[in-house]
C-alpha cells in the first residue's frame, strides 16, 4: 500500500462527510480507521513520532463530526478543516514526507 494514496482516500472520504447523515458518517469513519490501521501496519519498523499526534487530531475531529463526541462550540466546517490539516500534516515532511520534499 502506498501511504500517499491512502492519505488521499482518507481525505476524499472526509470531504464526503458534508453530504452524509450521522449513520453514513460512521461507516466512513470506520473506513478512515481501517486505512490508518493499514498505514500503521506497514510502518511498524519505522519511527514516525508526529504520526501519533496527527492521527489523534484526525480521529478527534472525525468523532465530533460523527456525533461520537461533544461538539464544543465548533461547527462542522471547522472540524473538517482540522481533520484535513491533520491529513496534510501526515503527508508532510514532518511525518511521512509522501512527496519526498527535502530541506
């Protein structure tokens, strides 16, 4: 599995939340969790400390969007933005560096 492709699928799944009700979002959430588990399985021999932080941010936002956690005064758009940011950070130089950028 290519991490970049998995992150793109996660982003597309997340973007589709706006057109779904809470039950459909839960199905999509399980897809996101499954893809994250696959990423973890293929990267177990490597150390990506920021991944855990970004994963937590992504899952927290998804849980709020799915109604599994309290929405603390933030609208769906803001939670979606936070989740998308977490996905981009996973792909960035500070995590998986999927575009092979070098400083």
